[in-house]
C-alpha cells in the first residue's frame, strides 16, 4: 500500500512565512509529509510551474441570510460553496443571524441545518447578535461559544441589527470573559439616517445617494467609538470591511497606542469607487445598484491608502464580504422600493469567487505585496483569528490538506458567464487578472479543477472552533 | 543506507508563520523532509518537549573590529562564534570596516581572512563605508556588492566614520542602483559633539555623561534625516539599534506614509536604562562604563514603547549589536582616557550569547509576543533582508539545517561565569530567564549542546549573498 | 459739567492684544476716551500700579438650576453675581434648562424671571436643550434664538439631558441655519453607565468611583463623535470643560484638518486631580465629594497637557463651570443617596469667584501665559464667541465700562471664609495666589471693592445677543 | 494751540484684538488719544468708510544686499521704502549680511550707513551670521545684540551662507544667553546640491529645475533639524518663509509638544505654485525665472494647507521675503550663467508693495481670516517678536502714529506700471484684489497717498531694539 493517498509534486509551497520547492504527501485528508521528493502515492498531481497555496479562507461571507421583506439572497450553501471552491477557497465563514426578538440558539440551529450536507467545502459559522437580551447574554451566547461558535459580529448600523453603545459594551464584556472573537461593522446608525433622510428630502434617491449618505466620517466615527469600547473592556476586536483612509487612520492610531485592534478590508475597496454607484455610464439609471454595499467604495486616494495599510500591516485580513443579490430581480437589487430610493436597495456585492484572483493580481502580480503576505491575508490570519488554526490556514504536517494550485502567470478576464455564484452579475465584469486558481483541493480531495466544480455537495463539513487568544497575527 | 543523516524527532517546529508537531529529516546539511514520523536516519536526536527553531541569525555584531588607538575588541571570530553558537545562533553578520583614507576592498579582504577557518558557525560580512571616495563609489563598492557583500552600514556620527548628508545621499544612490541593503546608525554627530563638550566643560565626565550627551532627540533627528534621504532616493533602508520612543515614532510615521523603512532594536533597549550608566549603586565610579553603548539605553517608558513597536510591527529585527570590550582592562572600558571622560569609553556591550534567551523570556514567556514572531524577529527577517534567504532563516525543504532546540520552560540565570564570549562581564549578570537553547545545530552538525561548544572551528563558512528586493518582511 | 462721569487714571490697560499705560474716560457707563491723561471727570479712581483689565466674562456657570429630586443648587442669582463681582467678573452666562417633556420657552421665561432685578452684574442666558421635539426644533428654539438667546448647550450624557446622535445632528443642523452657537458636554452616556454599574457591583461606591467611572476615553470618544457630527453639518461648536489630554488631542487633530472646533477648559483641570476625589487624606470618607464634577479632574500629566493647549491655542476659553452645591447638606453633596453611591453625589464645583485669581496666578504670575492671553481667555473670546462683542470683552471706545482693577503683585490665600458664593466650601481652600482683583466696575459703576460687594442687586441686566459668525477667536 | 497735531476722524480702528469706531488724536508723532470724537487738531483726515490699521511691518525683506558676483539687487533703501510705504507699510526689516571671512560689525556698520537718511519709513536691521568665528561669537555678535541688533538669521543652505549643525547649535546657544531672536532659513544644503547636480546631469536646467531640486522634504527635513536644535538648546526660533504642508506639519507637531517654534509664511506660498516656474505658457523659455525663489512655491494642496495653518495659528507672521531682482537684466534674473542653469538664477521675488493687498484680499475679503488676524499677522506679531513693541505694531496710547488707512471695498488690479519698487516686473501682474491701502502715515506724517509717495527720504529712522522674551504672540 502506498504511503500516501495523494502526492502533489513539483510545486512551490507558499506559507505566510516561506516559499520553498517541495513535494507534498497527503494521507487521510491531512498533510503527512513535505519532502524533496515524494514518490509513493496512490494518486499524483503534477504541480510543476504552479504555486501550492493554503486554500483560501473567506471569513466574511453572507449565505442564505434573511434579508428583509421581499428580498432574497442569491446564494444558498450549495451555490456559495461551489463558487468559493471554483475561486480557490477551501473554507468559508458565513453568519447565523439572530432576528431581533428571537432566540439566538434557534436561529443558529436552523442556519446550521441549512448548511449540513449542502457544502462543497468546509464551513464555520459566526453568529450575528442583534438582540442581546438577558437570556442571550446570560445563557444562549455563552453556551453557543462553548459549543464552538466562537465568533460573532455586531453592527453599529442597520435598523434591525444596530446595537447601542451599552449593548456593545455588554457583548464585548461577555466576549472577553468567554474568549470569543468579536467582529464589528463600524458605521454610525444615526448619522446615516440623518444623511439618508436629508438626501431623500433633496430628491437624491438614486443608488449614488447611498454613497453620499455614508461619507468617510460615518465609518471613522464608528471605528473610533468601537475602538474606545474595546479599549475600555480590554478586548481585541476585528473591525471588518474597512473602506476608507479615515477609519484606517483610527485603527493605525489605536495600534500605535498598543491596543489590539484587528482590521479587515475587501477587494471592492481596492478596485471600486463611489463613481461606480453612478452606474458607469450605463443608460440604466439603476445600474449603480450593482455596486451598493456598505461601507460604499470610496475614491482612488482611499484605494491607495488601503494598499498602504495592507503593506504596512494595518490590515491582517482580506475577505470578500460576499453578500449576493441578483440585479435584475424584483427580490434583488431592482426590488420595487429600491427603485424608489437607495435606502431600499439591498446592500452587498457578490465576491466569494473573485476575491483571490483580484487580490493576487493587483497585489502580488502588480508587485505590491509578497506571495507570503498574500497567503497571510487570505488564509493564515483568518484561521488564526477565528480558531481554525492549526487545522487550517497553512501548509504543514497535520494540517488539513486544503490547498489551491495557483498558476501565477495565467491571464484571465473575469466574466459573469464563467462564475458559479447565484447572482446574475459580477461587479468586476471584464476585469483582467494575472494569476488564477487552477485546482482546489479540500481535505485531500480535488473539488474544483480549471473552472469545473467536481466535488460532492456532502464533502464540506460544518466546523466547531476554539479561539486561542495567543494566535493573533501580530505580536 | 538510511535516508537521512540526522533525524530530529518529537519536537515542535516553529517558523515565522507556523507551529507544528513534526519530525525533521536532514541530509547533506540540509532539511530534506518534514513528516509525521521520520525513522530512517543515521543519527537521531530526541526533541520531545522541545521547540525546534530556525537557528538564530544575528545580523548586527562587531567582531575583531578596529576600535581606535589603544583599544581592542574582546572577541575574535573564534570566541564570537563560539559564544553565538552557545547562545542558539547559527549565523552572525559582522562588519568589515573601511578605515578612512584606505581601500574598502583591502579592508574587506583582510577582514575576511580573519574569519576564514576560525568560525564555529556561518558568517556573512557586511561592509562599513567610512570614506566614499570616487574610487570607492565608482569601483570598489559596486564590485564588492557584485561579489556578494550586498549590505553595508553607514554612520551619522563618530569622528572617524561619520558621513555628511551629501555622502549619505551618494551612497544611498549607489545602493539603489546596485541592489544593496543599507543599514544606518542614526545619531547626529554635531549635536553629540556639542553636548559632549558642554558636559565636559561642566565637569560631567563620568560614564553617565554618555547618556546625557545623547538625548533622544539626537537619535530622532538623525532618524528623520535618514528617512528623508531614503525618501528622496527611493531606497529602503534599515535603521539599526533604535533605542527610543521618539526615533521609533519617526519610523512609524514614515511607514504610514508608505516609505520602506525597516527598523532594528536590541535587548539592551528592552531591559536596560540610562540609570545603569550610573553604575547600579556600585562603589566603583566607573561601573557605569559597562553599559556605555550608542545609542544609550533610555528609560522604562521607552522600553514599553519599543515593546509596542515590536508588537505592532514597527520593528522587524532584534539584533544584539554585540560590540564587546573588556571592562577591567586598560585596552577596554577602563582605558586611561576613558577614566578621564565618557567620550573615550569604548562604545558597546557584549550580547551575542544572551540576545535569544533575553528576548524569548521577556517576549514569549512573558506573553508579549508569539513564538512565530520570535522566530521572525531573530532569524527569518534577518535572512530575508540581508540575502541569506531561502538558504537560511526558516525550517523548510532545502534550507540549511540550522536549528536550535529550545526548552521553553527551562529557567536559567545569566552569569558571566557561564558565557563563552571574550568579554569579562555581561550587562545582564544575574538576569533570570525562562526558556533556553539546549542544542545548536549548524548545517546538520551539532555545534553546541547544553552550554558546551563542541563543533570545529572550521565548520563555519563565510557566505556571499544576493539581496532579493522582494524579500522585505512587510508587504 | 465734566466731560466724563468717571476717570480711571494711572493704570495699565490690557486688551487681548495690547498693554499700554493710559487713562480712561467713562461716560454713561461706556468708555468714551482713552488718552495719556484724562483730568476732567466727576469721579476719579487712581489705578497707579494696577492693571486695568476687561471685566471677566464667565460664559459657563450654573445658577439656581434644577438639579434633580432633593438636590438644591447653592446659588441664586443674587449670591452668584455677588460672588462673581467679588472675583473680578462683570458678566456671567448661566443656563435656562429645558426639563424633558416641557416647553423650552416656558423654562426660559421662568428662568429669566429669576434673574431680573436680582443681579449685581450683567447676565446673558444660554439655553439647555434636553428634548428637541418637533415643536422645539420647529418653533421654540428658532424663535428664542431670534429673540437673543443665541447659544445653547447639549449634553452627551446624564439621564435627563442626554441627546442621542440623531438629536445632536438635528440640533446642530438647526443651529447652523439659525446662526446659534452650540456648546457640547462631551462624555459618553452609555459608557459611563456601564462603568458605574460595574463599579457599584464591585462595591466601589465612594466618591472616587466617580473618577473611575469616567476615564479619559469616555471624554475622548464623545469629543470625537461631536467633532464628526460638527464636520458633517459644517457647524462650528464649542467643546466645553475639556479635562484631559486625550480629548484635547482630538480637538487639536480636528483643527489641524481645518475644522472649526472651539474648546474651553476650567481651573479645576489645571490644579486638581482625581486623587482629590479620595478626600485628600481627610478622615471623612465622603470628603472627596467636594471634588466630584464632570468630567472629573485627571492627573498631573493632563494638567501639563492642558497648559500646553492653553499656550498653543487649542483652548480659547477658560470658564469656571461653576456648579455649586453645599457639602454638609442633605440637599447637597451629602444627600442620603449620594452617601450610598457616587452616582448620586451632585456633580459640580463652586468656582465663579476663584477662576480669575487662579488662572492669573498659575498662568500669568507663573510665567506660563501673557497678560494679553489672560484677557483673551477670560473675557474677549467669551464675548466674541457668544455674541456680547463689541459691547463687552475689551477696553475700547464704545464698550461697556466693564473693568477690573487688578493688583498683579498682591498675594492672597483662598479661604471659604472670604468668599461670597452660596456654597459652604471651596475646592481651593488654602490655595495661594499672586495677583488679585481689587475693584470691579460694571458699566461704569464700582460694584466690588477689595472684597466687599457694594453694588445694587438691580444693577445687572439680562442681555440679549446676536452671534456674529466672523467673530471666532481664531482665523 | 490745538491739542493734537493730527486727528483721524470717522474711521474704524483695528487692532489684533479689537475693531471699534473711534477718532484718533496724534501729537508729536505718537498716538495721544482715542475717543468718540476728537475735534481740536491742527490737521484732520477724514477716514469715514475706511479702516485705520496699524501700519504694516514687514520683518523679512532684502534690500541692497550683496548677491554674488555680477548680480545686483533691484532695490536700494530709497526705492524699497518708497514701495513699502505705497503698499501700506510703516516699517521694514532688512538684513545686514556678514560676508564669510569678514567682520560682522563692519558689515553691519556699512549696511546701516546705506540706510541712514535714505528711508521713507522706519527701518530696523536684522543681522545675517554666515561665519560664526570665535571672534564673532565671543565679541561681535554679543556686542551688536547689546547695541540693539537683537535678531539675526541663519541659513541651512546656500554655498556662502550655510551653517553646519554645530554652528547652528553654537549660535542658538549664544542667542539664548544674549536674548536675541533667531530666524532660520530651513532647507537642507547637501540635499539641494545633490538634486541640482542630478538635474543638471539630466539636462534639466530650466528655471523649473529649481522647483524640482527642492522638493518639500528638503524643507521638511531642515525644519525638523532646526526644531531639534532649538529643543536641545531650549531656544524659541522663527522658521521663516514656510512654503509647504510637510514643513508646516513639523512645526505644528513641535508646538503640540510644547516647543516654542514660531513660523512665518509669505504671499507667494498662498498664491503661486511650482507651475509658475514653467513660465505660465509664455514663449520665453526663461519666463519661469521670475518666480524662482527659495523655497519654491508648491501646489494648490500646499496653498490650502498654509491657509489652514494661518487660520489655526501655526503661522504668526506673514512677510514678503522681498528679494528683488530685475528680470530683463544681465545683472538680474537673465544673467548669463542663469540662462545656462537654474542654479545661477538669483533667488527671490519682489513683494514688499503687494504683501498687504494680497493677504487682505485673499484672507479678509475672501472670508478666510478676520480683520484682527490680518493686523496680527502683518504688524502686531512682527513688532512683538522682533522687539519693536510697544513702540510699533498696534494702535494705542503712546504708540508711534504708524497707520494705514485702508479701503476694504476698493478693487484694484496689480500692475507693474503702478508699483514703486526697483524691479522691472511683479509676479502678481494682473492679480485682482479687493481692499487697498489709500493713505500711509508714518509717525504722524502722511508718507503715501493714493499711490503717490510724498514723504521725505530722511523721514525714516534706523531703530534699535530690545527683545522682550515674554512678547511672543502665543502663550
């Protein structure tokens, strides 16, 4: 019997620290050997000329999530994990959302049920706490954390999700005691409402109004506030989807003071701008709705600032914030109310499949970041921060054989026609990239190959996790 | 014949990114395999309960360097590499110094000759450019860089080393074209002279006067100046031995603006203060001379700031700046002129053997930094920045088998009696640490074991290098 | 008939810009002439050796204000203006507070009625908006502003006063349109409640708990938030009673970005610390209650920072935030609930009479600020920012003859026994000062002389005001 | 006999603090009375509808200064003070320059001789120390300071003027002991030489090369260095003609740390840009030479930054840095060597006559600064910082009757044809302004009226000065 189920030969292995030429031996879905030459395997994949990367982990995706009356998210677990696998990912982390007034546990159980048996790749579930009642704080949330739902997101905006400052402090306090990781959506609720109503009164109801209603200071102020709360409670937090230079400066300032503030950004903040919400010159007055997400994309100066932040370490995570809606759909971007005002255009972009190629191309191929930094930003830090490490996030003995074979020289153009997600458009239609995932291997099994998803729906598992507080990327 | 010359079994491997339980197989001095279990080896070392770290690389040490009339450095290559090996290092980088008015090439050749055949571990030689004449800039330096001396240090102070701003700009320009790495000693020459003369006139001639003559702003101003020159020339530089919060803030500011400024600090700036130059209450009025180094240690606020900088990524290197003199020696700290004024006390501390235990204990054991960050700060980043990577600096297939087996729980007290360097004292006499290097393996050969250096003097080689500009730790 | 009703001869006149030796001629309560020599007057005051300053304007005092159940403020208009006059002031600005659920207009009228005929010196009334209902925003407040109540304060904390962010934005918007000046009490409500409840649960109920419940970041966060709102609405605001370095840094940052943020501080933040809330070593466990005010005094580092901010222009106003309660009184600091928890100790210090001597002594006499800056900080800027200029706030033709004759060399010790306010203690008992107001002249009439208040209660008038937006101190 | 020699009636008096309607009575060249109405005067000027401002003080002008071989400055004292008077100034401060290798005293005496009897308005002479020999530091400079030459400028660039850091520290030290005010030209000598030679090698010799050779970081670095020296010596300094945002940020940073750093800027940095050195589209390839000054004008972002600095108090002085050369003149801008390379185009712009109208129009009329701030920036602060106060710089009893009657509404277009300076061009040809000086009164005598200079050449005196360290504008 051969030593290994699978050998990957001739590739260049990349971790967050190192780049080496070596073969990989895989047994029982895990990496069992790394060596100059591994010959004795049941199956062999030739990775000559390719990079062997840890499979992408996308720790910020929305799948099949409740999205308000009449609105339906464009992906279920099957389509989302299919698209993720095609895009070089081996694990994604969606959110079980507590509807206000409901049980967090019930919501979590129902959401997990949607995932079980419906995933091409592994999935780990964050929670969204929208209603920190005494029952939630006193019983449900601590129990769920103990069971392995060790991370949750809180919102500083949205009518049905926003927590006030007292609630934020209370959940931060709980997280500190329970060892959970907290993600913060930092935009100021009241400020957005004030702006949105003002814009509506002025008749500025088109999708572009969404960008006008959330200027950078809205995000900066909320970031400062979240940082202050984290400082008071002495809790490390993750500020997600940072879009602008001003919020980034708050985070950099906090870190220079020794605070443990982690930060995530997304491809949309590196490649899109608020101008896109004007519709890119299309005749269709609603075309800008395709780019409505929160925070909104900013301008080229902020793009450059965010790149600087990626380069100098402010950002430790690049996620997609995949939040897919169909455009030409009465239950999506073109719902009737959304056509009346930007306030009702569902917020979010599909991006689960395009995150890795865009970041690789604009980052690594363009000379902005190293290969190792790419791996850190797209896999290792996600695993470390959210409790998947050392099972996932790197290439090493004992790790799940979650791997992406990457062709650094392949040039592709992103086209909706070639994508696997449930949405009917991509914001990056026509975007050219250099570097492409050619094979995705999840726990030792090839799940996608050259654009075809070939794995079983039941291959992916729902993972429980424990956060190791020492595994923060920095320090 | 067994597959491997040496197997290291049962240890926990640590790289800058990952921590995994695995065995190592070594062949021909290089790492040939990493696997769950490696059985088939000529020799086996049991590393159970130990960490297996990349051997320490100390990229900033002074060995057998010309030190002015009547002063002799306390280490030659034999003693320095002996001490380094005992302290867990597998490579050190001393400096070939060009005496002003002399040929850089001649100095380099003479210095290399001192090293050849006299080293327990590998050595790579930086240059010190003190006299950038047209001949040096036009011929010698470019040729030496092409031959593998790909890094050099410049000084902004010291009578016989200081370069003026024009010279700095010219050598920066040359380095940019030639692909060399430049290290900068950032303290302002004129300011120090002004202060020293003022202190002497006031009768403040004791060793403590050394600290008074170099307040933080002396370092801050020079750091700002070096940064400005690097910005103009568009050259990444390394600002070495950063001692104080003020210089650190300049570096952090530069990086926030997107400049590629690298920074090194040393254990003395994390554990000593200017108060030590007062002699720690000893009767001996010269006792403070033991702590005279440049920049001088500061205060506890700066220690905390430097720790913050280590944690949030400002610092990418921790070196020893080993610069050993004997204390009780007329050719060392107690030379006759030095007893008249601090200006003639030779600058420098012995630290090559204590760098790793001190940083491990105060950093990792004290919970300030992760194991991975320790490896990055003491080995990987040195190799990447100075062109030793991917030969050295990590644990991976094809890397030199430069390894340190580290007992993270062993408690030791630093004592001069137990050290191997040529100096007659250590500034850390009596300092307690948790964590200790128990075995040092250089290119597959055990060179130090439990405090005994057992390798041959000829084992170490003098390495040539090529700088890969993409291998900067950040970005 | 003499040309002037009153001549002040031989003094040194000080304005915010200039210091000159000249005589003053006063007619009909106004300054009619400034000359080398003014001889022809009905009455002459010899000011030889004295400074002639614009009378102090204290734009932040609380008088006879509703203070919650069972609590009574220690000053009515008679006693407050008596104390103010004795302390060198000629105008004070208290607040008409809108109780939540009530009419702002009614509250204002009732409050004005308390003042009419009961004042030794002039009074101008700010509003406090605690309940910005549609009626208040749509009718009452615009009308009151038009009638001359051109400034109002909003609170970001206190159960019965706090406005949420939306309310803040709405009143900022209104103020921008109506040309009103907005003062902001910047402390975060939810954060304070969170801390207070936590401290109570931990049994930390003594007065010192008040300081613990409001660390600097509580003030910093609220300052940042208020600045962001002001930036969005494009409204200049005044952040009052800034106590700490962290909030100050936010203000300095905002101003460096071109935002029009004005800032006020108070003598308590220059001379007291949180340690005072421990009771200064008194046996009485409640003694610290004498120093309970919001924000609480900080530490000596913050004192120095605030002085720097006064020197470099961050602060444009020094007010007293006089908010007097009796100590040994069941309706004051020692009310029954206050003895149970710091949360019920009424917030505030008496300071209307001591502001000028303390700032003069610690500022001018100690060499920290110039005479002109003293005048600017205590009179001119108050008049300019709050619409009393050019009637009040300087010495010039046509200004009200509001003057304080000041002996810069007189040494005094502050004693409760010598003060005129309604409180039974002063926080500065025993505090020694150099510089003292010897005569206060309000609209040409001597109202206080050497510690005796000799004016009529009816002399002071209630003034209406118009804000001139161009009269900001800076720019 | 009337009480006053001159009455100025009906105007609005403006000081750095106040704006009041009042009449002025002048006797013996000084202000003797300010009153509602002054009737009894030998001569009366009707200032109805006009502002009465303190005459402009231009503390940074170059007149008849040695300018290198073959180059002649375009103004002598007669023409410079004629132009200054026409432009609303009543005092200017040129520099007595010590040629290196020569006596500072001899240079000063020779320079003063040029001025005596040749000035329309008063003049006070700064020194330029280019050669701080022991004789200069030990005897000449202290003696000259004691005689009333209480301020001097030092240069960090220019071949024949540059001081090295040690010399800067020594003269700072002397200034501190002697109570002199030091002005610093902050640009880095070596950096400029490096850039200039590089540009020449690249054939970039046109006037625009001047701007390229002095990027903002050249000024920023020198400013940081000067600040550090000032910090070490504990000496307040004035950093003159700040042109760019980056240097300004250093100054703001220094002040936030409590350092006493004063800053001056000039109209050219508010209205011109480096693009002007390209010649404004003229056919003449040398046309850009008209705008060659040091530091060079920057860009519109820096203009906005400098305005912010004026508004928020970073800048306390606006001077002209008048340094006039003729353009179409072989001894001026078009000298033969200057046509070969920008390095030989004499540095400087004529601006003594246009400073006040440009700043008034762009500052006061455009709503950026108040009238009082205008007076502070153009007169009061100059007098205070350089020892002319309280004789000059404001309107008050005992001050010299140095006054400018200013029509705030008059619209004019700046034209070389209408100017009185010795240069043959103005950089502001065609620049439209609102606000114009209509009458200039120097010590009670009208010296310019509606564009005609009518005073005697002998009217201006050379003034000695004493610096009062307490009279810094801030603090």
